[in-house]
């Protein structure tokens, strides 16, 4: 087994651990023979307070030893084992492979139009044909509910006729009648009688008419929950943004994962989603490599709350609201070699995101700010502490008063080494590095700062 570049003892500050879980062994027959070399550098931040998992390595089996099923849209295709161009045929192939111990589902060239999310189980490789295999979704519709549904119910009643069908993925949204907060419930429609639909699971929230509940055909194109050891590779996902309303990235995206581990996404294009391109919440040891996330209304790549040790490497994030968004409590991650162009914000890091390394990234033409360390005063010490920026380029950030790197709040132990910050549009009132007056220690070494009205504005010195 090739272990070059993945000596994790320095990174984990612990003894060597098993490289695969029992679940992964069962899913792929127990023969994990091919590692992703150089997934983790030995110079990543040392883990001082490990959380949630012990940091298993991400490995792939020899997929050629396991079952492979092809799916294609053309009737009479000699290459396709299953013929079709929708979520049903893709899910059928995935479920068949899973029952036989895991393996590959290969999507042949064509456009696949989804009415429901495709659910990815443990021990699967979903392999596309690059730009020639495109997963997209139907346009969204949103209908109000005409009857109250209590938390124990498993049915809803739509107020008017619609195009909703049995098998569709939907999101149910309302205002909570008790505290006024939002309710978001993702479900599938599994039976109907007129405008009355049965859901695949109970509500466990109150959808009362007073909260103006709605049912909308919004969903991630690919999704998993409580799953591990999956590869998504060489595939294009298009969210049909022009015909869909916005769906918050904490619940959806072209790809959305919840409570998963050891996922690999490589050579995947996620585009035109009215929300996030790639979002994963409370997911550990996720690799996103050589992907292209662009034209999304939300975030390009979103390592979500509590995710440990994400590897975001050699991706392109273009034309999103934020290119790379470190969410809440993301720790010991590596963002390396990424190209972030023409996003509103290139990189954003904030609430309790600690001990992350960002190096050799190029952040250009951000319309608001290049890289921001977000202020968060909601707790005793929720700032993005102990993060390191090294050998990044930040070019032409914001407007007339733009800032290349903005360190806000009480953020501390920030290290900026050998970065290049450059303005080519003229200095105006632009700032290279801005440090808030309450910020803690900031180390600046060997940085090149050119073309700004103010290279470093250290507001701490004004106190």
C-alpha cells in the first residue's frame, strides 16, 4: 500500500490507527489496496483537541474487482445495462450494486433529469463521463398546504392542483408556531390521493396553517446521510438555477452530505445551483479535488459545521457568492492549490474554525473582499483562531475601498507568511491587510504587498 505523504502521526498526535472502518471493509469486500497518496501533508496543523472521529485515512479499493453497472439514456444502447435518463434508473443501479457488496455505477453520456435526489450508500463509486454526462433537475414549484399537519403526522394536503408526483423529493418549509424560527423538512412523496400525499417519514415538526407552510420541489442532486466510503468522480451537475428558487446550503446543493465520512469528490463540475455547489455538514475526512464549482447563487465549496480534516485541493471556484466557505467549527483542514475567481468573497473563515492551513491558492477579482476572517462575538471564544495563510496570491479585491485580507473581531494566533497581495487597478482607498482593533496576535512574515493605498492597517495600534 502506498503511504507516501500520508504519515499522519504528526498530524493526529496519536498512535497509528486502522486505515478503514469495519463498515468500509464490509461494503467493498475487505480488500482496500489502493490509497490516495499525498492526501494529507505531514506539515498540517497538529491536532490538539480532536473531535468526533479518530481521523481514518481515505482509501479506495480496487474497483475493478467489484461489480460495475452502466446506465445510459439511449433506447437500445448496447453499452448500458440499465436504460433511462432519470433518478429512478440511476437509483436502481445504485441499489443493485449495493445489495451485492458495493461497486461502480457508470453513467454514460447524456442528460439525466431528476425529480428526486439520488441517494448514495456506503461503498459506492459513482462514475460519470465528464462533461458529456450531465445531471440536472426539474424546475421548482412551491404550493401552500391547505390543512394543518402535526408533528406526528406523515401526510400533507396541497392547497391546489400541481405537478407533484409519487417519488418526488420535496422540502416542506414553515414558520415555527412556538418560537418563530424557520422549519425545513426534507422528504419524499410515496403515495397520494388527489392533493393528499403520504411522506416517507413522519414530520416531527408542526406544519400548522398559521406558519404558512409550503411544499417545494427543491432538493440536492446527489445526497448522503450517515454514510461513509463513497467516491463521486468525473461527473457534471447542473442545478437549473434559472428555473429554481433558492435553497439554503445547510440543507441542499448540487451535492449535499450530512454526518458522513471518507468521501472523495474528484473531477466533478457543480454549476448553476440556486444555492451551494458542494456542501457537507458534520462530515469528516472529505476530499474535494480537481473540481469546478461555478455560477452558484450560494457557496462554491462549503465545508460545513463541525467537519474535521477536510481536504480542498486544486479546485476552481468561480462566480459564486463565496468561493470557499469554512462554516462553524471546521478544524484541521487543508485548502491548497485552488483557483478562486470572480466570487463576491474569495475565502471566508469564521465561527470556531481553527487550526486550518490555506496555501498556494489564487484569489482574484473578488467583488467584496479577498479573504475574510469573520467576526463572531456570540460566545467566549468563537473566532477563527490559529489559522495559517501561506504562499497565496490575492489579486484585485473589492471596490474603491476593497480589502485583500480582513482580520475581524478578536481573532488570534493568525499567521500570514509569504503571501502576495496585489492591486493592479490603482490604489484608491484600498487596503492590503486590515487588522481589527480587538484582534489578538497576528504574525506577518515575508509577504509582498503592492499597489494599495495602505499596505497594512493595524487598528490595534490606534488604541
